[in-house]
C-alpha cells in the first residue's frame, strides 16, 4: 500500500486589479505586493532585510 501525504492549502482571496484610464498621460507606475510573515514572527528581520535589498 502506498501512503500519500496531503497538505491543506487555504485558498486566498482573488487578486484585486484596479485600472484607471486617463487620456494624455505618458507615465506608467506598476506596484507588486506579496504576503509575508507577521511583525512578531522570528523571520521578520530577514524579510525586512530582503525588502531593503530589493529596493523597497
């Protein structure tokens, strides 16, 4: 018998996309976000360092 391991993965809310259209504007601004650990999590200092390195 083969035993399979399954992990429960919570579905996240669908992504929100907002578009605004203004005529005559030639500048584009794009911003990405990602989920991270809470501020009290032990990995938070490492995530802050990563954010600084990536230019945030």
